[in-house]
């Protein structure tokens, strides 16, 4: 059965639970979108109108040791340790709240300062879906 390309159902909702917010961080308009998928949270933070550095973070558990958190850069700036720290703090918060989902985060920022990243972490946690 073929579905017409231009067909749209009125009243149809985006099937993924999500939340979006626009706010000013350190004087710069910042857009945040948080989406909750079956096994992953996707967080997009942009001050530049597009996706930036994309990071993946997950909690690794072992029977023999305390859990560890693995953060890696999928695409973008690999020489920005504060971006890695931002993803790590968020995955620790997600895991600490009892969720086993991993995190994919995109950070398209004009300002990579510690203060900006702290405000971003606070805004994501305030608007969390976990």
C-alpha cells in the first residue's frame, strides 16, 4: 500500500516525548531540546542555530567494581574537555535518578566557558524528562 507523500494527519503529535525551551545564558539566546527515546536521551543545545559537537555518554556497570561513565566525541571538537565534563555530569545525573538510558548530546555553543556549561547543565536538569 502506498501512502501519498503530501498526506498529513491533522492533530498528529510528534511520537517521541520531548521538551524544548529557549532562554538566555550569559546574554546569548540558547535553545534546548530534550527527547526521550526507548533507550537514549537526546539533548540538543544550540546558540548557533545548528548542531555542534556531538557526544555520547553511558554508564558501564560491572559486578566487580563501581560503575564507570564513558563519554566520547562522535563528531566535532575533540580538544574541548569542558564539553566532555558537561556530558559526564548529565549522564551521572541521569543514572543517579534511576534511569538506565544512555545520552547523546549536541552542543553548538558560541561560548565554551565553565560558567556557560554550568548554566546549560542546570537548564537541562530543570527541564529533564528522566
